[in-house]
C-alpha cells in the first residue's frame, strides 16, 4: 500500500512586488503559450509530411521528364505536365506551412523571452517557476525536448553510419533523450531552464531539418559523382576497346603494306604523334596513307601530310578537300601525267595551280594550260610544284592554326583517344588469355560434355513446346468439330462468336498443358533454381557484400565527419559527470545545464555557428564552473557568488508520495532523500 511521506524544511519566503507582478502576468500568458506550442507541433508534423511528399513528387517529375524527352509522345508530355503541376503545388503548400511554423516559433520565442527577461531582472521564484513549468509540461515540452534531441542525434547518426544502423540507434536515442529532457525539466528547476528547453527544442528541430536537407543533397551528390565516375570508366573502356581493336587491324594491314611488323609499328607511332599536333585525327592519317603510299615513301608521306595541313589552314579545307588534294597528287604521280582534270582538284578548292606550275617551269602563267594539254609537264613535276607552292605560300599555318579553339579541342580529343586506347589495349591483351582459355574449354573434352548437355536441354525444351502446341491444337479442333455453339455460330455467320469460342479453346488447351507432368516439373525446377540462388547468396554473403553494403554506403552523408564529436557530446549529455571537473560531484542543476550546453554546442558545431560562447537568452539558474563563457542580454541581472548565497533561504517544502511504489522503510528513506536532494539543488541550496 502507498504511504504518505511528509518532509518539512523551515524557511522564509520573500516575495517582492516584481515577483507578484510576474506571477499574475503568467496566468494570462499560459493559455496563449500553450495554444501556440500545440499549433507549432501540428505545423511541424505537417511540414515533415509535406517534405516527404514533395521529395517523392520530385522523383516522379524527373522520371516523367525523362520519359517525355525519350519519346516525345503527347501522352508522355501530358503526364509530365501533370507531374510538374503536382510538384509545384506541393512546393507552394510546403512554403506556406513552413512560413506559418516560423511565425509560431517567433511568437513562442517572444513570449518566453519576455517572461524570462522580467524574471532575470526581479530574481527567481519557485511559485512562478512551478506555474510556468506546469504550463510547458502540459504543452508537451518534455516530449518536444526529447523528440528534438533524438531527431537531431538520429539524423547525424544515420548520416555517419547509414540508414539501417542509424535508425536502430535513433530508436534507442529517442527513449534516452526523452528521459534526459524530463530529467532536465524537473519541477522546481526553474523557468530559465524550462523556457530554454522549449527554445532549444525549436532550434534543434530547425537545425535537424537544415542538416537533413544538406545531408540529403550531399548524399545525392556523392551518388551522382560515383555514378558519373563509373559511367566515365565504362565509356572509356568501351571506347578504348573499339580503338584498340581498330589499331590491331591497322597493325596487320600496315605490316602487309610496309613489309614487316616493326616498320608498321614505327609508322603507326608517327601517326599517333602527328594526330596530336595537327588538324588530322589518327584515323584521318591512316586513311590518307592508303592513297599516298602508292606513290610516296613512308617518310615522304608525313612531309606531304604536313604540307597539306598548312594548305588546310590557308584554304580552310575540310577532310573532303584534303582527300581531293591527295587524290590529285597520287594520280599525277602514279600516271606520270598532269591533266586538266587532275589540276582542277586543286584549282576548284582555291589553290592557284597555274602560279605553282609557272614558278616550277619558269613559263608564263598564260602558257601553262597549253603546256598541260600538250603533255609538256609531267605528273611528278606538277605534284612537286604544287607541294613547293603550298610550302612557300602557306608554310607554318598549321602550327598557327593549332592554337585555335577548334584545333585545340580536336588535339585534346586525340590525346584522350590515346588514353582510352591504353585502357583498351590493356584490357584486350589480358582478355585474350581468358578468350584462349574459353576457346580451349569449349573445343576440348569439357566442351563436348557441355555440347551433349546443351543438346539434351534443347530437346527437353522442344518437347515441352511440342506438347503445349499439341494440347492447344486438340482443344481448338474439339471446339470446331464438337462444340454445337461453334457450329451454330458458323451457320449464322457469327464471326465474333466463333472467335470467342476459339480463343477460349486456346486458353483451355494452355491450361491443360499446365496440368501435365512435364510442365509441373519445369515449374518445380525453376522454383528450385530460385531457392538455390537465394540460399547461395545468403550463405556466402554475396548479397550483403555486393547489395546491402553498397546500398548502405549511399545512405551515409557528411555526418560521418562528426561521428567522433557526436559520440563525445552524447556521452556528456547523458553522463554529465564526464564533462565536469573531477574534483567535485556535480549537482543536479550542473548536470542538466551541462546537457543543455552540450546540445547547444553540438548544434552550433554541426550547423555553422562557430561562436564559442553559449547564448543564455533565458538565463541560468547557476554557473556550473569557473570561467564559464556566456552571452548576456540587456536588462539581465548577474549576481556575485556572495549575493547569490545571501538570497538562498529555504522555503517550507511539503512532499507527498502516493501510489504502489513503497515496499518498506528503506524505500521511504531512499525516495524521500532523492526528492529532497533534487528540490534543494533546484532551489540553489548547497549542503
């Protein structure tokens, strides 16, 4: 049975006029404060729901936009427009609710701040504090503080350790943080701490929201970067394999053309070097070489190509124009003739061939055409004259052109191709070993066994398909030949009914097939395969290693940076004796104030407030240790230690414990002593 325990302590109450005024003001203030805090609580719940909904709608909008861009279909465009409208509406709703929540928070801050400052000017009062704390408690302050702390801690833990582990720890922190909050708002601790918890809860919730938003963006950026890197790596390998494969073919072709692998390798190395310094690509040079090597030596080819590169700079030739110049040179050298047709390849693209031939022969330009017609100018002479003229007129322009933006982009791409080719060559050379091994396996005894197995598997699948088709045929034949309704529909030319009957017969045949032993065996085999895959992945840890673990990595954010700081601060919040000097045992108030300071400091460290001084907008019941930094506000009182001691007189305190909690006298003494100690500590009375 519960027993009544009375504890009496003689003291003198000293109520000033200012305290009486505050008490009266509180009575009118309590109702507005309670309603506003309840309103804020509902707004914050709605805000969280809208944030989640907006995030989902953003994903839907992104998918709808991708689908529309992919197809350009009118239906997809309509779906995208609807998704966009839903998303914007959700954004508007979230903005409105967020604005209302901020307004409610400011109202609470203003109301609690006004009362706190009045109390700081007039001193402290147990009666006023009791009324205020009761109001704050009824408004859900205890739960608000606990939920706020656990929310912020949970967000940070999930960011550091991932969603699954973080969620489990957050559930644990929720209970612990609520207990810590209740412990810090014991009736009698004072309005200063109580109001401080209310403001801290709002601040912590806001901080948690900011942290969560930044953390989600950070995690998204991490995953985007990872996907980009992996995609670039895959693209590089794909391009590299293609380039390496083509160059392997070039090596074979040029070996045949130049007479040896060594000569081909040397030629292709020069090709790579020229590609990175001229307006030609590697493929351009190998393509041009096929024609030029018909009449020029390998070393001469590169000189001709350099000359034509200068011509490209002076005449703005594209690849087709260069090809025509090469065709003209090759044909004149291989035929030994300089015809008007060949000369037109150059003159039609801006080159003054008559001037070139005049310079080479010493003849007047007006006579060149007649000399060409008579065959007085050989093909070799004309080709060399054109090369010399280009060198004299446009020599060095390719080097100047290489500094233009477009040329630099082209040359950079050539260098990138070399990098890609290096990866491709490394892959193909190593992959050849595996291809060889696979070929040996498939062409050897094991390959014969595999061939027999594949033959039997194919026969089994064909048998199933044959059985299925036969049962469908039999069902449809039965419908056409034996079903009276089909005969009637046929006689009445009811084609729709005939189609219905045959369709049903097809389904009946399919269902009959599914009753066969062969089909059932096939299904059992597939189930067994799925079971085997599942068991193998579980037992070998494949899923955890390559599925779950990777997924968890993407749920970690920049909170991992603060994991050590968070661990230290949480240990201080829930074990405050570790944060105070070892020379003394902290009182209850010192412990709770340290928890508050730890939470404020933590939120500041996480969200960018680098100030080292703890803000005390709602005052402090007691400075917990020497050299304690604090930010003070205009109008507040700060007492010296002697002044504080002079005000410490003990009021009469009555404590009654009821309920089925007392089992014996030891419980009576233990509970009574604990209550008295907490009350005395809260009232700033030291032993």
